[in-house]
C-alpha cells in the first residue's frame, strides 16, 4: 500500500493512494462518518505501530467507502491537498548512514568505505515534503549538495534486534534526499549542523508498506538535477544492508515506530564532480527509487 500524509483545511491527515487515480482516500473521514471499525488511529505514527494490521484496517475503510453512496466525498485529488512528508515529524532525529556505498566513499575522499557503520543524524525540523520549493540557504552556504537515498520507516519498538528479526521491525520505505551543506559539514568537524538546515530532509512522496517491496536490496536509485542524470545506483551495492543497519543501530539506540533511517547514497553527488557542482537557486532535483516513486523539489 502507498500511503501519504497531507493537510486539508488546516488539519493533518493521512491515507492510501487511490489506485489508478491521482487522489488519496481520507480514511479518518471514512471512519468518522461510516463508523466502520471499533477504533482507528488518529496519527500515522500511531497507525504504523500496529504493523500490517494498520494496512488491513485501511483496506476495510476503503472498501466501506466504495460501497457507500458518497464514495467521491471520501477522496481528494492531489491538487486539492497540501502534501506533507509521509512522516511529518519523527520521534527523534533522523538517523543516517554515511559512506554506505564504496564508490561514494571514494568520491568523498576516502580510500575505501568504512569498516564499521558510520551514523550521523539530522534534526526533525529539516523534514520537508515532495513538491515543496526549498530554500537554497545562500546566506549560510554556497555548497548545498544532494544525496538520493532509500529510507527505512520503523514500525515497532526494539532494542538489540537480531538480523534474522530485523524485517519484523520495518513498516515500510520511502525516499529521502539528504541535502548537505558541505562547507558547514566540514567546518564544524561533525555533520549535524551541515545536515540539519531547514528543508534539507525532503521525504516522500509515499510511504510504501514493506509487503510491496519484498527485497529492498535490489532497487534502483536515480537522481537527476535539471533533467541531467547524476546518480544511477542500486541498493544491492550497500556496504551495510537494511538488515545490518537495523540490527547494528538497535544495539545502541532504541528504535521506535515512526523512526526514519536514511541508508546512504550511491556515487554521483555534486561534491564528487570535477569541479564540484553544487545546487543553486532555480534547480530542480528528482530522486526516483524503484517501487516507491519520485521525490521532486525545486530550490530558491
């Protein structure tokens, strides 16, 4: 199931994409008016904590809407809504894996990828949505760079998770663009400030439940800037797999429903070009991941 979060009439909502339509089901409205279920979560994080039962509940609501005499009143076209990130606000900082693709590690100046997993974080205030025009932050940086990445969305609380159990803790996947102010990142010797400017973590467009992506280690990742191909990679080239990441991180950090983990970016970032080609006002970045969709943002 493809889920999205959106705002309508000042209220934050969520729902599944209508199949074969550029529209979304308002499951909260369906439940309120048709009273289909004994209970239904009011936020997407509360929902994903239910695991696959959340998907089943939404399917029941959609079927009830289709059988009602007001089916069109329960869905909105994409042009009627304000898009939000699938997880509008994470419970804690966004967790990020650094240099998880060997060729990207090399283009960033390393002789090889790190032997041990590299983790840094981004502030939740950096989260932005698909379709948003984002600030270029010219008053703070002249080196804003893109990084297209697969993002894991955690669905269950866990610590010390064995690799064999890691998939049980995933709700689904989305696309992330780990926008990075390279000059700030290296000036301070720690990534947080250079990775956390407002709008530097666009996520979306959809949160895809894990049943639709049975193998996250065989997905294409393509990033284009103004239509020009910059990144053309595959998740099969990760140094640390999705399972590795969840297991390793959970040894030190308690994972919670709604946590987002960016899994690293393949080669082709602006800093790795000769000369470096950073983003500028007017640019458009598209990150596409097989099975999820395309995350699009413009900069001003």
